[in-house]
């Protein structure tokens, strides 16, 4: 067999050919002696080049074609073709791939597909090793994603958490510097571009840069504020100083022409130096109720000032001959639409709706469109939990901006820890994505931990496949995934994890609602009973030497023991027994910290401990010395 492509084909198409050959050699016996030629080509005559990713697969007995409307689509088509042949890419770890042996006749097929949405991506969060990031980049196109977002000007914050082994006292901290992140960033970008993925960059950190700090994390600098830049800071309670000591969380005085000039210059300079960036995110401070209270800023809204800043950035990019896409953010105070200011050049900008405070107990509410926006009170806002209210904010912006847009949501950023079975959050994701077109949005980027595969990676699997084909069946996706992971006991596992999801509450673990809850206590008691009973199932898949027959069953047993500790802690918290809750939380912490090395790619230990301390309130932080 030969896989052919044009001599002037891109690196992406050449990589697609390499991948197709590599997998088929593992799947088909004596592949080299089969008389079959498959040509890969990028061809926008089938579908417009600027449309959503589209491809056609047509394989006959002796020849075939895999064509896409762009280079990336060719690679997506290759992975999709492999899945039609029985491959399954179940987690961002190569040992979790299923590569079947097939007969030559099964290679024959013909079909075409077009992605439902243009924006389909993931944004880095949590605590990640270099290998975690590289593996995740490799996994993205296998699920149909087309974008990856590396926050800040480098992902130092997320890798430093891992190499510093925050929250894990059993592992010695390693050195990881901003310079290390810059080095690794080059390699990440190479892998992203090799796959034709769209690169999203920065977002957080601009305000810190304007204040003279190279801002690649939310850290508090060791030095005081930079000389000569204090006048650029927001004035709050009569003082201009870093908010909470962190430059990334500090807003500016957006009436100050010097601050605006410096901000626009920073963005323009970055765009000029980084032409490989497809979407440059321009955000303000990552904190709320810290707006400037000077007389001039108080006359207007933050959103009006933000739009004027975006217009200035557009003017400078246009003058520099740059066509960089700028992503602007609806988040915190910026959820309120501007009163008078309007974006002058909509074609440059992409609206990003970020409902970070939403509930994940239900899917997006799109029926009630008459909800009124709450009155904006400077430095006294409350973020909306209610889904109808969140949608009202989006509708308010859509009345004045009709350009490209997507949602930036957080199902696997914190909410998933509250779903012990991962089935509920996967169903919410599927339902949310199916509603995006009705919401006037053209895609979804998930701000999330990369290590979110505990007890499995069903939510990400559902997310990728549904973003590509929004009308796909959630039941078929779940059945396919569980069958691939758990074989003959797939239904038993699905029933068990579905029940854990029913007992769970994403909101409770995320700090929404009262901590005292009889209902939650009873639900966690039910989760405990279910987890105890399920041991008889996992034992059937345990070998004589104590190992498990697959990583999926090993993870499931590890997860079962974790649930026993976590559900106990939540039950005691809901009962009002703080001391017992802390005791169980510490037992959980010890268990997952001691086992982190073995299960590192699947559970983000730093993040789950951070969330359960700061949001769930399982620990009295003032008395817990080891908290961040």
C-alpha cells in the first residue's frame, strides 16, 4: 500500500500521511504487499476553504482519496477514517488507544462530513507536565478539535504548578522558570502547527505588562510596584495599588491615555512578533469589583472603555498591516454591554462569552429570552449563576455585535470534580453544544484541566465528537465509549457511574448553595453504598498478581477508593461536622498524593485539592498550613 500526496504539500498533509501509514500498518497484516494507493489532498473545490472543516473519504479496492477543504481537515479526515475502521482514541495517553486488527476488505468506504461549528478547542488550565501538554495536543485532532489555547504569553503558570508539585508534600519540588516555559512554548507551537491547529494566545496578563511586570501567572511579585507606572492603576478607595498584590488581577485606569497607549502598544508589539498566533485574546484583569473609581472612569462603564481600547488596538494593527484576529471577552463586569461605544471593525474581532459563574446542574437555558439585566453597580456586582440571566447578558451584546463568536466555558475546570461519575457533565456538554447555533454562537472552547480523565475521559470524548457533529446521539457516544473501555461489563459500569452522577452535585462542590444540606448528606451516603458494592465488579477484572487487565479497570478501582473518601468528606460537611469532613479530606489528599506518580495523566491532584479547599470549603483554610 502507498499513501501519496503532492510534492508541494504542507507539513500538515505530510504528517497526515505519516499517521495514516503508521496506524494502518498496525491494523492490516502484510500491508506493504497490498495493491492500494490512497491519495491525500487539500482541495477547497468541494467546500469553500473558509468554511468549517470539511472532508471526503472515498476508498475503493485499489485506490482511494482522502480530501479536505484545508490541510488540517485532511488530518481530521485521516483520524475519522481510522475510527470508522475501529480505532478509538479514548484518552490523551497512547496506551489508551484501541487499534484493532482488520481484514483488507474493511478499508473500503465512502462518505463526507462537515463540522457543525468553526471554533472547537480546549484551553490549558490546572497543573501540567511537558508530556501532558504534548500528549493533549496530539489527542485534539483525533477527537475532531481544531484549536488549542495557551494562556498568558507562555504557559509557565500551569507547568510550574506541576514541576513545583504544589499541594503534594510527598514529591520534591523541581525548578521550572519562565525561561523554561519559553523554551517549551516553541516545541508546543511546533506540534500545534504540525497538525494545522489554530493557536489561541495570551488573554490574561496584559494589565500586568502595562504596569511593568512580565506577567505569565497570577503570582504576587516579590518586588513592589514598578516605578513610574502607579498612575496607570485603577484607583480604589482613593489608592492606586496592585489588587491583592497580583498584576494579572489589577485593573487599570482606563481613562488614563498613557495606560491606553501602553496597552495598545503591548498588544501590537506582541502581534508583530508572533505572526503564528491565529487568535490573540485581549482581556482585562482577572478579578472583579476592583474597577477604577476616579471621577472620569466613574462617568462610564468598563465595557464602554473596553470597546474604545479594542478600537485603538484595531487602528494600530491596521496601520501595521496585521490581520490578527482579536478575541474580546464577556466576563465579570464585561458581561454588561456597553452603553454608547461600538466596535468599529467587527471583521477583526471575535466575541467570547465566558459564563464562569453558571450552574452546571442544567444545560443552557435558551427559551426565556426576556430576563432583564441587573443594574450595574460599580465594584458591587454579583456574578450570575442563573442560566437565563447569563443568556440575557449574551443577548445584550449580540444586539450591538453580530460578528464571529463562541462560548468559553468551564465544565472541566471545576464543575467536573462535583460529578463523581462524569456521566452528568458529559450529558450537559452534549446538550450545551447542541444549543450553540440557537444561541448565535459558532463554537466552544473549554477552559479546563488537561488531566481530566478520572474515572475516564468521556466528557472530552463527547465534547469533541459533538462539536464536529452536533446532532450525534449522546446515547451512542456513551455506549461506544464504555464498550471500548470496559467490554462485556460496559453496562454495569455505566449504570454504576450514572448512579454516582445522580447522587453528585457540581454546584455543591463549586461552593454554590449552603454548606449544610440534609439532601446532600443523603446523596453522598448513597454514593458511598454504591461504591462499596461495586468492588465485587472491579475484582472480577483483577489478575492474580493484584494488577488489572487494563488501565480502564485499574483507574476505575482507584477512582472507587477515591470516591469513598471524597463522598465521606462531603457527607460530613453537609451534616455540619467540619472536623470529620477535614479528617476525610486529609485522608483523600494523602491517598491521591501518594498515588499521583502512577496516575498522573488522569487526575489533576493540585487542582482537585485546590477546588475542594477554596470552593467546597472542606478545609478551614486558616488552620490548614499546607493550603496554597
